[in-house]
C-alpha cells in the first residue's frame, strides 16, 4: 500500500494492466452481479432529479424497474446502489446497442448533451473501488472474472490500471492526486529494479 494524503492506495493499481475491451466482454460489468453500482449520496439525488432526461435512453424494463423500486436502492450492506432489473443482475440504466453490447443510458444522455453528469463515479473508476473509512479512503483494485478480456487487452497494450483510469481518477480526486500516483509509480518501479 502507498499512502497519499488521506488515502491508502493498493500497489495493484500500479502492477496490474487493464484496458476495457467492449468487443470481447459486451459490457458484462453492467449486467452481472448481485447488486447495482455503488452510488454516492449526491449521485442518488441527481438520478432522482434527472430521471426524465435519462428515460428516453433506457429500456422499458429499466423504466419499469425505477418506477417501481426508485432511481436507487439500498443493498444488503445498507449502501446506495443503482436499481437492478427484476430477477437479473443487470442495472436498470442499461440499454443494448446494435452489437448487443451493454451501454449506460446515463452516459448516453451525457454524450448527447442532455445532462451534465457522465455516470456514477464507481462505474467510471472501475476496476478501482474506493472504500470510505472515518480517517482515510482505501483505493483498491477489484478483480472480477468478467473483466478478464480487459486484463488481456491491458497486458497486450502495456497499460497500467491507474493510467487507463486517468480521467475518472482526476474527476474524483483531482489532477494533483494523479500526479502523485505517477510519482509513486516511478518510485515503485525503481524499487522493483533494485531488487532484480
């Protein structure tokens, strides 16, 4: 672990390689799992306020789910997450493109200039997961079977997790934090080379 400000950062975000390969995974992270995407409280409020602008991009099944369950729900750990489709692990905000790839209706509305919010930061940052504690945030790498194609692609292109996620890291923590990650990576590289 590396300590930066009030954050503990897993070494794995410097060691592992990752580049999303939607042609291989078809957006499996949006349709698999037993809970929706983690939401910050402000994001849940934003979804409620802006649902009507997102609905045109959603499937009817997704619209029905949020009309019935709400724009967000509490999971078994009592944490806010996106609503899921009934009896499936798919996020209610998923739609499928012409290649049957799962895409985000929230992000599509953002791309079309209909809303000013791209998508939940937990989705944008994936495979990084942020756990909030009283004294610090833990920034970890989350390993998931559905992301094996992204790991292969990352290895092939030689792109580290944190570099692939530069934009969402800056969105969440700021440019200064990203620069500190680059410095930490250089330090870890030198440390590895001295051990060889």
